C-alpha cells in the first residue's frame, strides 16, 4: 500500500495519537480546517456540521460525541465529516475549561449548591463499578443541564465563523478555477489557430522580422 507505515503502531501508540496529535496542535488544527473548507458542500452545511460537533463536545458523554454530532446533523442537514471534525473542539487542552464552565452553569441552573450536584471524591472507588450510574448520575445531570446554555452560544459563534470562512474560501477557489480555465482555453485556442492557420503564424513572423530590420536600420 502506498504511504504505508514501516512499523505498525500498537494499541498504546494509537491511543496516544487519538488523545494527543503526532505533531503540534496548531499544525493539526490547520490541517483539519483545510480539510473542512475543501468539502464540496455549501457554507451553511459545512458550518452546521462544525456547530454540531462543537456542541457535542460540551456534553459529558465521552466516547459518544461522534454519535451525538451525527444525530444533530441528521436533523439539521449538516455535513457528517465536518461534524466529526468539530468534535475535536473537545480535547485535552480544552476539556478543563469546558467541564468547568458546564458544571458552573449546571449548578447555577439547579439552584446553586444543590446536594445532588456534588460528587464526593470518597465515592471514587471500586463500588462505582457496581453502582456507577447512581454515583455519577448527579454529575452527569448537572453537566447535561449546563451544556445547553454554554454549548449553544459557542456553537453558534463557531457556525458564523466557519460559514464566513467557507464562503470566502469557495469564492477564492472559484476565481482561481475560472482563471485557470480561461488560461487553458486561451492555450487551446492558440494551438488550434497555429494548426489550422499556419499562414497566420508565418505572416506574424514576417511582420516581426520586418520590424526588427527597421529597428536595426
């Protein structure tokens, strides 16, 4: 296979790459942005997919962000690839800020210091394996409630930014394609003129020669 890696990556290497990019975050972000902007879809569809992925990142259901984003795209008509890319908004660098803001908003909406929204660290033991739902549910409920007022505005801002970027990129790309098509058409026309009317080429060469002789005199 072309461009196949010489050494097969093991499970831990694949897990590390899934959590942390092989190169810098900035370079990986630029690559994903270009991949999204090059999609053959309208700016609205691309931006809607990104917004769906960003909103899914604010939900506490880790491992299900793809499915949540795809479900939103199913009802809104967004791009599934853009939605998968938008879920990378939630990453090890942004999760602390996301979870803090979501928990704060959730506790505020659930009447501040509601006891059910607090998770005691003493509860983090092996009993969670058997009673995990009842133990973690207060935290999940708080984050689900907080994800709505925090995730929707952020997703809307991302939608506006991506839609404008996609519109500008597609406009510039159409201009480049039009210029390239115009140049290709001019080359083809010039070639056909030389093949079908060789006397015009000889005449033009004679005119150039006469002009050069006048200049030399």
